[in-house]
């Protein structure tokens, strides 16, 4: 990683600056008004496209690989670098800035070359969103809470940005609709909830290396995940509705959404009605767990006996 990348001003998943001085201390709603416009005529045009951390969601990767007609692993190798998501141990990717000017590889003096398929983080700016539902909330009976997220919006105002001096007025809702944020939010929702759920567990719990690899593969490489579904023992292990099977065979968006449910189930034990482990596989798992527990007990006994022998020698 270059020094310029190390010193880049980090931003969160959807464009919120880590420097609170850039955030106006005011909660906004969908009906709140703001003045903002970005176009080639403003003196700071494309200044916000450099020296920044742009994390990519699975839907961002899907749209960009389609736009560039690249397979995911080629896209990841060429345009991204690894990162961790929201200060957790969940692996993801961010846009790799150009070495010569520390700007996004898709930006030119004339603007963004992938504008209609630009990442979610780019669409949010300068309106950020806070979501206090950490994911994985349960009621008194242990059931998953599905209540509407506790959201509000805020404005990011950086010194270099002259877009705030333009006379175009919007509501937050109008801005989001114009930037295509609503669709991105819907596509990203379950994936982001996985990250927030992991974040809520804190540092006392760690994902296994296998879980990290699965999360990364499902989040970044849909063709690879599809092979996992159809060319491994997955369908021998889980019962899936035939309609779902047909959808995820051909439709990448459906496959992506299915991957979020699969990850919620395998990483956090969430109940997915349309994906159930077969009864014989459950019994096999129980046997495997018991064998591992028995081996752990035997190992502890062996360690204890060895310790007694060492003490007797001393």
C-alpha cells in the first residue's frame, strides 16, 4: 500500500467522513431541504474522487463488472485492494486509487467514466445516512426483529466542496431518488445488516478463516459462489425450493440476494424458511459435534495426565 493510500481520508461505507467536523450536527429527514449541485462548472469538480476510501458492496461489484465486461476476479485484481469492513474482521474490497494522483481509476477531468454504474458511496455524497439497527436484534422469544430501521440523514460539508454554493434546492428524498440511492439501499440492505450484526458482537468473537473466505467469496465473486451452489455438495445438504434454484441458476441479482440469506444462516444461525438443512445432514452434524467434544475431553485428560507426570518428576 502506498503512502498516499495510507494517509487517505477514510470514509465509511456510504460516504460519511470519519472527521466529525465535516458533518453538520443536524438530523435530517426525507423532507429536509438542502442546496447542492455538482457539475463540470464547479471549481472543485472531481476533487471528491481522490484521496478517499470507497468500499464496494456486492451490488457495486456486480454492476461494475457488467459495465466493464470483466469477470469478478479480473476486476478485483485490476481495480481493488483488500480491506476490512466497518472495523470488523469481515473482509471486503475498496477501489484502488491511481498511484500517480491518488484518484479513482474511473475519474477523468471530464468526470466519471462509469457514472451510471458508480458505487453506492459515490451516490450518497454529500447526504449520509445513520442506521442504529445493528442487525440481529431479537425479541423476548428469540425471534428475529424485522421492524423498520431507525434511520436519519445528515449533511457532509467539506471545505473544498463548492457544490453547496450552487442554487439548486432538493429535499433529501429528491436527492436520493435522483442519485439512485433507494435501489442501492434495497440491494445492499441484507449485506450491510450482516456487517452491522458482526460489529455488534465486538472483539470478543472472531470469524473462522473458513467463514471469512466464504463471506469474501459470496460478496465479491458471484460466478464462484454459483459453482459452489451447483457443483459442490450444497444441494445434497440443503433443501431449496425449485423456483429459487431456477432463479439463482441464471439471475445474478437473485443469486446475490440468496447469498446474503445463506451467509446469515451459516455465520449467525438465522432461520431461512426457503433453505433448510436435510434431516440426515443434521444428524451427521450432531455426530460430528459430539465426536469433536469427546476428542476435546480426551485431549484435556491427556494434558492433565502429562502435567501430573511432569510434577511427579520435579
